[in-house]
C-alpha cells in the first residue's frame, strides 16, 4: 500500500513533469516518430529527475508513490505533446508485476536498475492466434532440470528494441478444461534464439511494434516470476496498470488538443467576434471537456484502487474505455475548431488523432470491455 499523494504534492509533480517535457514538445515527438528514433533525450531527462520510477518501491530506489503518481507523470507528458509509451510498458506493466510477484533477488536485479533509469523491460503476451484470449497462448516454456526452453511467437510487442529484457508470458501446461497454465519469465533480449521484425504502421510513433520469435531460448529457473502455472495472476497485476496508464496518456492527449482548441477559439475572429463566442463552437468543446474530466476521475479512481491493493479490474477497464473515447472526441473537436489548418503540421493535431485513436482498439477492444462490465458489473450472462 502506498502513501496518498496530497494536492500540494500532485500540483508540484504535475508542474515539474510538464516543465521538463514542454522543453521537447510535440515537435520532438513528431521528429522521433517520423525518423524512427527512440525519444532517448526526453527519457533520460525524466529519469534524471526521478519521474520514470515514481511508482516503484522505495527500497529499490523508486519513488514509492504508486500508480497514482505514474498516472500523473504519463498524463503530463502527453499533455505537453510528447506521450511516452515506455512509461506504460517498463515501470507501468513490468515494474508493477515485479514489485508484487518477484523475489527479493529478482527485484534487486531488475527493479533497482529500472528505478535508476538504466534498465528498461518490455512485455510480451500478445500472439497472432491467441488475440484477446490469453488462455490460448501457445508460446511454450519446456522445463528440463533447472532450465526452461521457450519457443513461440509474440506480436505487437512495443518498444522491445529499447529493452534490456522481456517479460514473456508462456504456456507451461494445460488444465482440465484445455486452457493454458501460464508462467512468466524475464528473458534477456539478446539471448540466443530471439529474433524480431518491425511491424510497419500507417503512422509511426516513437515506440515501434515488433513480432518477436523465440527459438528454443534457454532461461534458468530463477527467471520465473511467481509460480509455475501462476502466470495469469502475475499478468493481471501488470495488465490493470497498463490500462490505467493508457487512460492517462489518452487524457493527456485530450488536454493537449483542448488547450489548442480553446486558444484558437479565443484568437480566431470572424466578423470581429471570436469564434469561441458561438455556441456551435463552444458547446461541442464544453461537452468534450465534460467527457475528459469524467475520464480523468475514473483513471484516478482506478489508480487509487490498485495502490490500495483492491480489485482494480473494473475501474481500470472503465478508465481505458472513457479516456480513449474522450481523447478521440477532444482531438477530433480541436481539429474541427481549426478547420483546414487542423490538418497541417504546424497545428500538430491530426497526428495526435491517429495516435489516440489507436487506444480505442488496443490493447483491449471496447467490445471486450463492454462484455466485461456486462458480465462482472451487471451480472448478465456470459456472451462468449
């Protein structure tokens, strides 16, 4: 359980992060995306200031402020025009899983350098045939003495080219219902037998996605996180933070777009009247603002539940759902306010629309979220 962040601490954290990222801004994000470069300079600046480790345990060099603090950092980066997906992946997903399930030796080996900003870990669960059905994971980890041998394929694994190691979800057996017994392992990225191919996208972001192949990759038994067969429990303690930080990023992009829209609605005049004085402009922006603040509240709630050790699955999925919708709505409306100039590089909105639209679909579709809420929150019959 982590310490609650006071309003004063929150304000200071937001101002500090926003101040650092604003020095880079959307121009830096766009340049890194278009040239397929890692945002190394910004990451190093955030790490040096202690903002890439705010959620990690204090005893391993982290800030000890929990997911609530990482939510703030991720949102402010995006609000300054430079969203950082690696915050979601390394400290968010993997850091959360290691903090709850790794041994003391494993934490010292991986969490400590992660907290120092000198190590990054990627997360590999998605497979071409398994999709959203994690029980169908087919990448196997075969045990032989004190060694495991991993064979299979993962896809849409983001930022693995930046990572020192990969937390891989594998199948180590099958239960009575034919579903996979899953286990998670930390695998060095440069291990013999690992290869990867970049997945070209219609638009590029600073953190690229890859298909990763494992050909009889050897790992020692001390790389197993948690218990053999208990990997799904381990994974959920990373999946819920993943959804919270995705929501935080979408909320930040929404703020970035709204700030641009509101500034333009004040400045742009038609017949000597600011366009923001017209209800046709003002009301859609006001509705988008309401959607945004609703998403931010749910994201805050989800992070607080996770930090308290409570079940955060429902709130996390709802936060991701609301924030993706709000991000799309705010960015789309900001483009509409700008008219034709909303599609120019100078205005820098349309590229952010493509970015935030991604999160309506990944890593979990809105339909699966609705299925989850219908079944678990409303108690309706399972539909699949």
